[in-house]
C-alpha cells in the first residue's frame, strides 16, 4: 500500500509545472510597467461603460446614445457647471457623448474582433489542415481582399449598405477575416505534421477531434495576440469612417462623429484662435487614450503567450 505522504508529494510534483507556468506568465505580465498602465486604462473605460447610466443619466431611456443638447446655438460653449467639458455645436454635451461613446467603442471592438476571430479559426483550420482545393479557394479569396486598399473598400461597402455604426461593424467583419485566417493557417501547416497529430490520426481520431483537441489548442496563441492588439485598430478605423460621415447621424454618442462635428471649430476667431480647443481635443484625446490602452494590453498578451518572447 502506497504511503499517503508519497501520494501527496507526487500530486504536488505534478502540479508544480502548472503553478510555475502561471507564476512565470504573471511575472512577465507585470514586468513592464507600461502593461499595467494599459490595463488600468482599459479598466477605467470599462467602468465608465458599465456605469454610464449612473454617470450620465439619459434623457431618452429608449435611445440613450442620443446626446442631449440645450439649444440650437451653432457655436460651441465652454465648460460650465451644467456641461463640465463644454458643448459641441448645437449645444451637444461633450461629457455625455464621451461616456456613452465608450459603450459604442467596446461594442464595436468586441463584435468585430470576435467575429473575425471565429471566421478566421474556421476558415484557417480548413485551409491549413485539409489543404488542397479548399486551401486554394480560401487563400485566393483572401488575396482578393488584400489587393484592395482597406479604407477605400470599407468606404465603398458602407455607402452601398447604408451609413450607420451597424454598417461599419458589418463591413469591418467582412474585410477583417483574411489576416486571422492566414495566421491560423500558417500555424496549422507546421503543427499538422507533429508526432502527436500523426499519432492521433493513427489511433482513428476524427478530423474534427484532432483539430479541436490537438491543432487549435497549440496554434491559437498567435491569433489571440493579434486579436488583442487589433481591438484598438478597429476602434480607430471605425472612428475614421464616422469622421468621414459614414457613421451615425449627428448628435449620437460616437467619438468619430463628435470629432467630425468639431472640425469647423478647430481654429477660433482672430482674437482667440484657441477659443474652442476643447471641442476637438477632448474627443480626440479619448480615442487616443482608448487605443493606447489596448495597444499596451496587447503587448502584455504577446509577452505572456508568444513563445519567441517567453524564451528570452
């Protein structure tokens, strides 16, 4: 009969690699202070999005993303007790637009990235694992998307579908999947010849089981790294399309739209050129800070999951 202490010792020895792996990942995550800053920025915006109804109670609960305004005066108004960050033209409250625009930013970023990730995993797995005709068809379609400039194609599709944030989200999903597909395909092309995959095939495991159990679990990391870093880029592209007039109509909590409403007031009157500095600076700085947070967080995810970095 085995000694209980021996069993306990063996159990701890088995668990040590897992504990060491977690500890190593955590140390790499907190090693760079910039990653902590990125995480803090994202957590701040997440709190703003979650508590938006408390921070800025909507005047129209059925349509909370419509920014309230207190008149039709064309010139923006400076910060005041009623509007702490000032107003845009037609007296749209900047603070309200920033708070509820945060929810829009999270929704756009997560929807686009998760949809592209799902499409890329499916198509990349088919192309990389099975190869042959399926690989040729998927990759040649991806090449067609790469041949057309992203922004030009995005503008054309949004105009064809109809302006609005929903159209922007749909278009970025349509145009964003090729990169995810290429990444997962390139990883699978290497992994599918590994001994453990060949052993699974020899044991009679189905293709679906091999892909889910052995292939994706060892090839998904590079795609996750790219996805984490691509959320900020997605928000920036959505803001650019909104700035060009393809997003929601004026008066909605959309950061890109708010910057577009401010472009006539970048320069103030001759006697005070910086009179309306806040109308462009505040929405623009918010977009910059949000994208910066995701970029820094993406670097942290790369440090944790990228094998090339982990070996340093």
